[in-house]
């Protein structure tokens, strides 16, 4: 994901946005949605975390072609959430965040539900 995309050539130079930046924006936007427990990454992401490298693009793949963005997200949702509604909210929030922050056009935000969090939070047990 370490590619750069030139979004425009201005009078004073070029603006490049790395795919990793799109990934971070997507991560933050997805995690803002209630019902999303975490993004689910690959084995490589897990190994990087074990050796102490924080991966903010865990569970995200960004593809850009002619300044049009396609994002694939793998997420874990909390048990009891309406999965279809949460996925739709993630799609809308990620699309809005990328477009408003970068000016790029988002063609697709694909959400894959990879798991359900069934752990009961301590606060919920007290109720």
C-alpha cells in the first residue's frame, strides 16, 4: 500500500497522497461507527504487531486508479448489532471522510464482516 497518488498539479508543484494515508483515514472513519469492535487484519499484520510495529492500516486494502479510490475493509462487529446497518454506516462514513479530506472520488467501500465480538464488557455486567 505504499504507493503515492498525484491528485493534482498546482502552480507551485504537485500534491501526492500515499495509499497509507487513505488507509489511516479509513481506519479512523470506520472506528467511529458504533458497533465496530475492530478491523481484522492479515497474518502479516499480526506479526508486525508482535514485533512492536503499529499498523494503522490493519484490515484495509486501498486501490487507486486514475484518482478513483476503492477501499476494502475487514471488520469485527459487536454481538447484537444490526450488521447491515453498521456496514452501511461504515461505507458512508469512510467515503465522506476520504472525499472531504483528499478531494479524491471514492467509487467503492467494500465491507467484509470477518467476525463477531461476543465478549461482554465489564460495564455491561454491572447493570
